[in-house]
């Protein structure tokens, strides 16, 4: 009975080890895909639907949560599908796109918390950004 418990503990220690990923080579680390400088801002991408070749989409981008905006970041029409804004991190952002098609008005709303997060790899901290895309395309 004691042998089984000891075997289990040894196996558990071996499996958990130092909590290092087996896919990371810490002897010869490659930090080419690792951002080691902590970001304070980043690129927030907004995607809209173009109804036709010449269509323009009224778009409003807010800082804050939906229904309780802190401020308007952008309020204009866009004529390209993919627009980016360089904005501070660790804030909520949301966008509203207005589409008029065959006399009917449709609004698309999406938002996210635009944030940074860190992950330790070997002896370095790698930074990434989450919530960097707002999709206000029409869903068919």
C-alpha cells in the first residue's frame, strides 16, 4: 500500500515537474515571437460589412461599456472593411455600425475589454494583447 502511494507521488512530481512546457526549449530559447516590453497601448481592429463597392458605413467607436460610454473615440463613415485604431490598453471599447439596405436600417454592436496579459517563458516575460478585434459585420 505504501509502495503504491510512493509510486503515485513520484509519478505526480515527474509529470508536473517545474511546470515548464515540453514544447519550449529553455536551453536555447527563441524569443522572436515574444514581446518582452510591457505594452501600454495597441492596435484595435474593427471589421465592417460593405454592402456594395461604393458603400460607406457609419461607425461610432466608444470607450467604456455598452450603455455607459465614457467617451466617443471615432464617429464617421468608413469605406473600407478593416479599420484599426491605436488605443490605450485595459479599457472597454465597443462599436456601433449602421447599415441601410433596401430602406431598412440595421445596427450591429460589438465590444470587448482591450487588455494585456503576460506569460512566463523560461527566464523572460512575454506580453500579448487580448480583445483586439471588434466585429460589427452583418450576420446573414
